C-alpha cells in the first residue's frame, strides 16, 4: 500500500514536506504530485492537473494506492475513474458531488469578489504576494519558508472553470474525510452523505505541516483498514 499526495493548486508540493518522512519511516511509499503552476491564461487548469495525476497513477500501476487530497485538490479526485484507486482521503478539502467551479463553493460572496478584484488588478492572475499569506498558518520557520518559496502566481480561471466529475463518482471504495477547520463543514457533510468516514480534528488548515506525526498515524491507520 502506498500514498499519492496531491496539494492544493493554489500552493505548493511543500505542503507534504514534513509528512512524507513519517509515512516512509513507517514503511509506506509516498509519491507527491507537484501540480503545474505555469499555466497560460485561458488554458483549462484542471485538465493539466488531471493529466499530471493520471500520469502518476500510471507510474504506480499494480500497486494499491490511497490518494490523498488537501484543500482545493479535492475537486481533482472526482475526475478519475474510481476503479483505479484503492481508497480516498480528503484532508480539509473540497468534496464535489456534481460539476462545479471552485467559486461556487464559497459561502462568502464578498471573498469571491475580493479575489476577482485582485486578479483584475494583476492582468488576470492571483499574485504570489496574495497567496503567500497561507504560510502564516505554518508554525515552523523552515517549513514555512520552504512553503512560501514555492508559491507562484495562479490564473483566476483556476477558480472560475467548471470542473466535471467522473460518471462513477462518488466511489464505492473506502473513503475518509478529515475536517480540520470550520470552513470545510459543508464538504465534510457531503462526504458523510455518500458514506465516507468523517472525522473532525480541530487544527490549522495546514495541520500536516504543524503536526505531521499525528496526521501520518491517521493516514496509516486508515490505509491498514483498506488492506
């Protein structure tokens, strides 16, 4: 059994920097998908990201794989035929049940307008300077700096494009949803609605960087129930 780890398209693969050593020291292989940030304006972001995930799964073919998504990566898991994945884990992540765009899942219309206004002032992109604020949630200085260094501008269409779901979604195979922050209560409820196990562990949105050993134990415990 191994893990395929997918970070939010807004940030960086450094999301998993502290977690991977704990998984691998326990004997679990881990592959991190580094989602492409250099996407030209007008390109369909989710198609590029879906291709990267599919390529990673092809490389792991024949091995039982638990796919783990954080935050905005949740939409991307519903693109792939579930038959090719052993189990799913959503960590404080979007949980889609139908075709949607990321902005449609925001509870606060003022926040949506604020992001659109920022992009309008920066030629259609959300600038790196806006996204680096996510790093403030990470306690460790070295981890925070590595996380911030990898952040780049992203196009506003990342939020506005309509992301489909595979005809076989939601999956019949095992699934775990772990909610860390109140912002993802509705997503946790959608996951529970389709039969996922749902847990609430109060913490920061980047708990895997602040408490990697605890998150690793939870992932390993779930993977061991998959077989």
